[in-house]
C-alpha cells in the first residue's frame, strides 16, 4: 500500500453549495458534480496527479466508457502518454470500500480491451499500483506512482 495522504490536496478541490447540495468541480470534465464519497476520492486523486506527478490535464479522461463482453463499463480515470497511448488506469472507491482482490479483478477486467501498463486502485486511504508485464503474464507491485511519461 502506498502512503499518499491525499487529504493534503483538499484545499485544491473546489466545493460549493447549491440548493442544499454539495457540489465539487471536476477540472478534467470542467463541470460541477454532486459530491459523493467516491467522487471526493476521485477529485483528491486527480489533484495528486496534477500537483505532485505533473500529469497533463489534456491527457486524462474521467469516466471513460469501454465495452467488456458487449457491456458498457466506465473507467474512473484513464491517463494517456504524450503519444495518446493508454498509460495508467485508475479505479476509485469510496473510503468505506476496501481495496481488495475483487477491486483488482474489476480493474483487470477493464484493462482487457485497453492493455494499460499500470493499474492503480484507491479508496483515498489505501492505494495500490502495479505494473503489468503482458509478455510474462504477470504483474509487479510498485512503491510509487510513476510520473507522467511526457514530462
């Protein structure tokens, strides 16, 4: 597990009240969304990628649709490198949802059509990242999130 302390980015997340609803601004989709626990984790993680790892906002997609076995699914965060090749696939969960093998299986299923070299899952408290080695049909747990490859 990585110790990222995502709460240090909470001041970078824009929140407002509107008609008794808390909204959060998504800098990637450029719109206000209802603030739910999973969305809070996603927004904190986006701020981490942008501020700490120098990721390019133009190379990040949020809730990108993909088809798996004919069914439409949505990837929480997909990052592309500077050549627009998929680079990192991120699954965000609410803080009360454990980062466990079931979440990893979900992420691995999402990766079947994408073939991303890095998979990451987080609930804001616990974060796990691995590098995928398709040639060896294996993966390797990493101790840090890679910097964006276009920097």
